C-alpha cells in the first residue's frame, strides 16, 4: 500500500477513536442515567454536548463554554459563552463568573460535567488580589518556559477560584451526584491536570507552584500570592474528591495511538508504539534515530504524547507540531545551509514560538530572491517540504527521500524496507 494512503487510513482511525460525540453518547447510553443539569467546557465542548443530548432531562439546565475559535453548538437549549485560548481574556473572566453563578443556581439534581482541554484558558476566575493581566502575563511566561503541562497547571490552579476543584466548591455541596466525563489532552491523563481539574482534587501545593515560577518573569502580585499560600496564609486547593463525584476518562492520545496501531496491523505492518515528550526539536531527532534503527521491513512506529518548546530570543509563529516536523525534516535532510526567516505555519497554535527549523537547501537554491522568504524552500534538496503536511495535502518527492505527514499529538515512522512500497523511508 502507498505510504500516503496508509497515513490517511491511520489518521482516520485515530480520529474516529477519539470522536468526542460518539464517546460521550456511548458512555451515557451504557449508564442509562438522566441528569438535571449539564456543563460542557473546553475545545471539545460542542461535540461532547451533542453526545449527551439523550441523557438530559427535558428541563435540564445547560451551559457550554469554549475557546473563541472552536465550533459552537446549534442548539438553543444550551447557554453558550466563549473565552480566550491559550491566554485568558476578558471573555474568559466573564465566562468564569457566569459558571460560578450557574453552579450556585442549578437545582439539586445530578450534574453532568463534560470536560476537555482548553478550559484552563477559556474559563477563568482570578483569585482575590489578582487581575486578568496578572494571569495572562503568568501564562505567557509559562508557555515560553518549555515546562510540561502538569507544572503549568499546578501554577494555574493556585491562581484561580475555579481550578483545582474550585468549580466543585462553587456548587456548595448541594448536588446529590456529579458525573465528570473527561477527554484528555495531557500526558498521563491525570484528571487533576485536564483543564486544570475544575471538578478534581488537586495533589499540588502552593509551595510547588512557587517553585515552578522561580526564575520566570511573572508579576510580583503572582509571586506574592503564591508565597503567601506557601506560608499557610491562604487556603489550599481542594485535596479530596467529594464522595458524590465520579470521574470517567472517555479517551486520550493513548486511545488514538491504539487505533492507529490497529489500522497499521490490518494493513500488514509490524508495529511498535511509545510516548512522545520533551523538547520538540530533540524529540524529532530521537524519532528519526529510532526510525532509522528499526530492523526488518514493513514496520510502523507510532508515538503519542505532547512535546514542549522553550522560547529564546526572536520568535516567529507556529507551534510544537511544526517545530517537531521541521526539526525532523532537517535531521533527515542533513542540514547543509540555513535561512533566517521562519517557515509559514500550516496550523496556528495562537501563540508565538521561535522559528522551529531552517531550510536545509544549499545557499542559492530554493530562494525567493534577495534574501526573501523562499516560496518553495525545499527546492534543491529533493527532500520534500519541511513543514507539516495534512494527510489530504500529500506531497511526493521526485527522487528518493523521506516524506512527512504530521498529526497532532501523534507521530508514526514507517520502514518499508525493500518491499514494493514507495521508496520513502519515514512518515510522521
């Protein structure tokens, strides 16, 4: 089978496996429960809400909060708010205040909470003494630091009234039951880290959060707030899950990896899987080295996880996936030269990052002219475009060389060996 077709099939299988609407619908159908209120938070709020439709009482209260740039829900029965992502904005604070009020007002009936990634930013309620500007500046510093999401969210939880179990506290203990369905976008799938755990107990402390921001350019008010909490002058986040709360993990990157692996096996490939983590550029080098070390033919290596990027000096635009793809392309091509301008991203993360990798074309080839950004910077390399390709935009090299396709949080490397498959050695 053509490797591009295999990539498309594995991508389709991975995405189908983590379809939020289907996962929520099947879980709730199995339980046969009815809920008097439902709240959906995060980037997958709309499809999760669609999947919960049959589990809600006719008069159930419904609130949905999502990032601005995610699809809404065409259902007038849901009150909908939006907020910023990855940095909180004024609408995030307005959404957070509405969530607090809503949780305090809903009738004492079972509550269904549908939580997905992105809710840490699009729903916000700054702790007393802190402002939106304090939180946005802190988040900007954390994003630039290259820290893993668990440490980032440890800080966020101690600066908010909703995170670290704060949303559960806003119910006042009036609800007989709370079912929390989670769609994870964090390594390890810890409920306390997903969306900063609005309905989960928090194992981290003020002291740990204070240690995380040491050396980072966070506002003085934030540092003073964390220091006061570390001294015991402020109440800690929730440390025990209330008895009425049940948490269920619907899906995660592990679910997607398993589906991609299963599809590769159906197509006759031997498979290996694993985790993807650390700095994106180093993770790319490790991925290429691991792919080159594969023994035999017809082997698919599928890795899932989350990389990080540490910003240094001048920054461009892009994200972790682009950083990884460009660094891997450079590793495969054998960097012989460089361009000083960042490549145009194929997907925006909504935050600036440094130029991930430079063109590997020799000077004078592939240039847009007089030092401008090359329109086709891969020309002269025979190695293909160094930025991520969607499966629908496959590109084939004219001669032997690696071909790349990037999937969010999912990477794969193929070693077709000397079979009748195309000569491309890797796909990620």
